[in-house]
C-alpha cells in the first residue's frame, strides 16, 4: 500500500465535502460564542434541520408538485426556519431565563435528538432517499485533471459554506454588528453602558447559530447523504462546538479546523476502502483523539470571550 | 430586597421553603407533560390514553415495576456520579463513555476470575470466592470508569480543556474501543468465525450479581423478574454519597470548588485536585453503572455497534435524573425510578398506540431545559433568603438545590449579586 493510494484526489475532494456541515454549524456557533452564549444544543438543532429539510424535500418530490430545484430551496428554507426557531428557544432559555448554558444545551440536544427521531418514525418510517443538490459541472474547470475533481465538482451548499467563511470574518471584524457582538461577549457592562442592547445582540447571534446549524443538518440530509435516519449527525454538532474552541473563535481558523477534522475523516474512510491493516475502530476514533489533542494546545493560545456562558445581569 | 418578616423564622416557613425548592422540578415536569401532550395530539394520539399505557407499562404489574427498577439502576448510578461532578462545578457529559470503560474492565476481570480454579483454602467456602469475584469486578469497573472520568478532570485542571467537549469526545472513543475489543480479544469464542456478533462470552454463575427478591408473598416478590442486587448497591451508595458530600470535609471541598473556585483557592483548597477528584468519582459511579449492567443483567458485555448499543443512553439519562433529583444523591433515587418508569412505560405506549418511544428522549430534553430555566426563580428567592440569613445568623445558609447550582457554569467566577 503506497501513500499515493491513500492521498488520492478523491480523498481531498471528499474532505472538502465532509467539511460542509462542520463549517456551517461551527461558524454559527462562533457568532453565538463571540457574543457570550455557549450553545451546546447544536447537534439537536442540526438533527431538526436535517429532518425538516429532508421532509420538506421528500414531500415536495413525492407529490411531484414542485420542480427539483424549487423543492431543494424549500428544504433549505424550512431547515433555516426550524434551526432559527430552536435558536430562538435556546436564546430565550439562556438570555432571558439565564439558565446554565452547558446543561440547557444538553437539554436542547436531547430534545432535537428525540423529536427528529419521533417525527421521522411517525411520518416517514423507513429511510428513504431524496434527490438532493446535484454536483455542479463548471465549464472547463471541472474537467481539469485533479484540481477539477478536488475543487470544481461539488454541490451548491459546499460552495455556500466556504463562501460564508470570509463573510463571517468580515461581519465579525469589520461591521458595526460584529463590533457589538464582540463587545457584548467581552464586556457586556461596557457595551450596555454604550447603549448596546446586550440581550438583543445575543438573541440575534443565537438565532443565527441555530439557522446555521439547521442549514448544516440540511447539508447532510439533502446534499451530502440525501436521506434521513435517526441520529443522522452522530454528534457532529458537538464536534462543531469543539472546533470553535480549537479555532480560537476566529472564522478562518475555525474553518481550517473543520477542514483538518474532515480530512482525517476522509483519510479514515479511504483507509477502510483500500483495506489497510488498521482496525477500522481506530480509524474512526482518530478524529476524536486528534480533537482532544488539538484542544489541549488550542485553548492555551487564545483568549475565549470573557463573558462566555455568563448571563448578563444589569447592575442596580 | 425584601427584608426579614417575622414569619420566615418559623419552622413552618422553613419547611415551606424546602418545598418550594422542589417546585421548579415539579413545574418542569408539568410543563414537559404539557408539551408532550401537545406532541401526542399532533401525532393523533390521545395523551390521556398514552399516559395510562405508560403507567401500566411502568407499574401495572410486578414484572412491569421490576423492569422499571432494572432500568432505573444504571440511571441511578450515573446520576449519583453526575451529582458529584455538578456539585464540584464540573459538567460531566461523559457518562456514556465512563460506563463503557467500567463495563470493559469489569467484564474482563469477571471473565478471567470466573475461569480461575477456586483456591483450596476457599474450596469449602465456595460462596466466599464468588463474592470476591463480584467484588473485584465491581471495584475494577469503578476504577476504570474513574480513571476515564478523571482524565477529563485532569485535562480541565492542567490544560484548561473544556470538560464538556473532552467528555463528549471520550464517549466516542470509548464506543470505538468497545467495538474493537468486542470484535477482537473479548469476542465470545462461540461467536468467532460465525456471526461475529460483538459480545463477550457469558459470565459463569459465580461471577454474576444475584437476582433480588423480597420475602413477601409466595413466590417471593420479584422472584420471577430480572431485578438484581445492583439496585440495592446503588441505593446504599446514594446514601453514602449524601453523607460524603454534606458531612465530610472532602465533600465540603468539592462543593466549595463548585460554588466558587476563586474563593476556594483563596481559602487554600487545591482547586485542580478537587476538579480531578470530582470527575474521578463521577466516572467511577458511571463505571459501576456499566459493570453492574453486565454482572447483574446481561451476564455479558454486548452491543449492537451503535453508540448507545450497550448503555441504552443511561449516561445521558443519568444527567437528567441528577438534575431532576435536585443535585442530591437521595433525590436521584426517586428521579431515577421515575425515568426508568418513563422508559419502560414508553415501550408499552409504543406497542399499544404506535407512538415511537423516542418521545421520551425529547421529553427528557425538555425536562432538562425546564429545570435549569426555572432556577432563575429560586435564585431570586435564595438571594432574598441569604440576605435574611445574614441578618439573623452569621452561619451561611447552604441551600443545596439552588445556591450550589450557581457554580455550574464552566467559568470560574461566582455570580455577582444584583
């Protein structure tokens, strides 16, 4: 077995594809955490987004009432709305009711896990596939050797995810909204004194986080895997939270972490495919081990938002 | 701020206060039931009918009730551990992985010792050697779970790795490790070469935890059920940990760190050590949950390969039970029984009404959210009460169900008083 068997173009291509849900959800989580809200319910939100998006597309396509592109747009819209609603609930619980975020997030996760499975069993039953976002064929570019396969033969959501990385960085670092987010996350008292509505900013970022998590779920169920089954995400939302820490709360670094993680994952799948003499369990384990090791080194380097997990209470 | 009224000094008021401390739990339950009813209606099921079936399934017969207790046992073990961790300010989400770690160690010890020939000096006392096997397995399971939990505590204490994230990763790693071992050296020799269903060989009788029956009626109560001694062990340990947390200086230090790390450190408490210690104990109890499942119920370690294939998600449900029990080990006993009943009852509901039992996962999530959300109300109450207490007596009121939980955020600052 040579290295050229492992590091094939298709491994790089699938690393990019696999990174999509992580980038969506981790970018959304970055917004929430920069404003001081630790949303641990990402995985539950992803599951709900994945199911609702899948179900919308499934219904639209079964009835044949809608053209395929339209049904997919509907699926994305539904996933965004459902994710946003769950973000709203999380914001209400952690901003208005000031509940402990680490634990309430686990509650939101369990809720999303249970409800998505419940609705799936009740409304769909057995795993069915839908025709999801097709791969785009760019003129000339897609036909380029190697480069074409790696970069120019993905579905739309992959490109959307990567486009959101610089956009998120720009919003966080160079807009008034981004300034408010950072202020609220670093020093809510000062932000409040400057006239920033702390609660409103945190609601906004948590809802954005929820919508991105919903989209992340949909990117699995209607673009990457094109089906739904119970616990489809298998904990990807928690990885996304870890990636935010790993990336030091900066969008580009978070996305780089997502790429690293999914590259290890793609390698793991490839090693399984070529039947290397490594037990598959260790290959599956590897990304998680690497994440822990990465967290050991990452958390030292960057300061986390000072007000992370702390509900804001106005001094009297 | 409300000032002390004469009435609040009476014993009646004290009792009322304690009752009100449990109000959030009851309110959370009612709200969760309400949402569950709406969900059931949306699924075209009659909520009352569904709850009736659940009640029947959970407590409608001797066997149903025994099954409830059987399901409650691992939840209680994990819940005791989670209570220790949360009291120590550590958010341990790693119950699943710690259960698996404990089960792997325990089953290995039980399998090896079960094969050993009884030492001659013990040959007359065959029962004594059986007890040694079971005891060694339980201790081994506890220690392995404790080391696995302690690892997350270590990473938090010395590398500032968020324990929520590390325990979640460690869960996944434990599942893979279990799958690897069950497909490899721990695989039942009878399975090898056939189906390769991932499971160990069956434990010999000597290595099993005995079934439990109560000498009431004929045949004895629970004599024909799967109820085992694990339940008794868990209940006894719940009482032990209650005493540990509130009557020993070790427990006091854990709680102090959970309440306010900075103040504890100024008071000379080694905060890092306490973090590791509370995670060590929490992992140990989850480990016990795992090994007791093997020794008392399944008599082998087996999984379907899915993450919760062995644990039945008891590692997560233990978190719910701990919160529901007011982060008090004794409160975790009825809480675990309740969630055990919920799980068993949901299966009956699924059979009778066709409503998927996963409803319970969603309801559990809601209960968690509602319990932690309603704390804002107790916090306001306890603030009032603290100001009252400051006036009346110098001793600080340690109100277990509200003040302690303020220390649960992963940050190290105490809450500012408004």
